[in-house]
């Protein structure tokens, strides 16, 4: 644990940011998995799950949690999967 006051504040800030970022990434992964599972099972609400997953990916990308290329690649793969 740091002794310097600014370093202590920095640790607190980093922990908060880490928790927020981890949560956001987890939500994104969960949304994508839900879509994949529904598509495999042949569920009725696949279109809605696709839109939620794309939204989650866009949010993660806008916050800098994933790179733009990964976001585009993931959305493209899901769109391909949706069409088939």
C-alpha cells in the first residue's frame, strides 16, 4: 500500500475504474453469448438479442475497453451468423 497521499488516491481511483471496466466487459461478453446461444437453439428473439449485443459492443468500444477493429470484427461475425 502506498504511503504518499496522491498515490493512495490513485489506487482508489484505479480500483473503481477497474471494477467499472470489468463490469462493462462482462456485460458485453454475456450479451454476445446470449445471442450465440439463442441462435444455436433457434429462439424467436434472436433479432433483439443481436441488437443488444451490438449495442454492448459499441458501448465497450466507445469507452476504450476494446479496439475499433475488434468491435467491427465481432459485429460482422454476429451479422453473418444472424443471416444464416
